[in-house]
C-alpha cells in the first residue's frame, strides 16, 4: 500500500514558491505505485487524487487490502532554508498491545475464529496478549528493515543519477500512520520543500522518477531479503 501524505484540505507543509507537500507527496507516490505495478507487484494507493483522508483511514485501507507493507510518502519543511535531505522513519512504538483497537486489529488480521481455535477465549486472555506482543515486535523489526532498505536505495539511486544528496538518516517516529495497524510501515520524507535546491528538484519530473525508483529498489531489496512472498505478476 502506497500512501501519499496529506491531501485535500490538509496541504501539509508549504515550500518555496508555494509548492505544497500534498502535491509533491502525491506525485512521488503515484510514480512509486506505477513503477511497482510495472514490476508486477500488486499495489494500491490510499489516495490517487487530491482527497482528504484521516490517518486512521490510511491504515484501515492498508488493512482491508491486506497489504504486506505500507509506505507513506511525505516532504519535509524547516524554518531554515538551509536544511536539506532525506529522512526515513519507522515506528517508535506501537499501540498498546491490549488496547481495544489493537485487539480489534488483531481480530481482523487473523480472524477471531482463528484466535478462538488456538485457545484464546476472551480479549483479556493472556494468549491474546502474547500473540499481540509478538505481532507488535515483528512489525517493529520488519518496519526498521524496510526503512533501512528504502533509505539506502533512495540515497544510492539519487546519488547515481542526480548527484549529491544530504543523508538525514533513518529515524524512529511516533507518527500515527506508522504505529497504527499490524503491518510494517515506514514514512519517506523525500526532501525539504523549504530548501530552494530541493524544491526545484521536487518539481522536476525526472528527479521525482529517480526518487520513486530509489523507493521501489528499496522495497524490492526488502521483499527479496525478508519475505517469502512472490510477486503477483
Ligand atoms: Zn507530511
């Protein structure tokens, strides 16, 4: 599931020359989705137009699509026009395992009948807590791996085709789109639209194509290394 950050009435950051984060995010996200489809991946987008979506809706879409992962594309901003570079986030924490919504997610993920089958009798059952905690740990580990794969490939791909780029590292973030849900999730901040250099790069379609290629290469590296799933080509 590819998520374009913000949208509709939520413009996100505003950059040099009035460039809007929601537009940059959508442009790059669409290119990622197209390139993945061209490689035979089964891809969906949380939005493919200028629509307003809640954070909960984004995770819910990923869950109902039974996506293997969620990659959310954003652009960054700073008060200083000197700040540039790419950052990738993985979840800092997840929803408390036994919170009501987490139990609901878990039930929707594996089906309550399945939980019942393996001996979970109520939402306060210790087995459910154990399963939830393990899913949470797996999600954290895989999200971190996905973040490093994507970050690494975006830097390499941009450096190869478009020259130097500032590495602002892989970081932990408490963002809702990351912590909600049970699937691996990352946010890619593709550059600072408040930097003149990056704003002009991010409005250049060939640059956005290369960025998208980096993200796709990172997803490919992750899929090859960490999943058993075949592409659905
Ligand atoms: Zn954003």
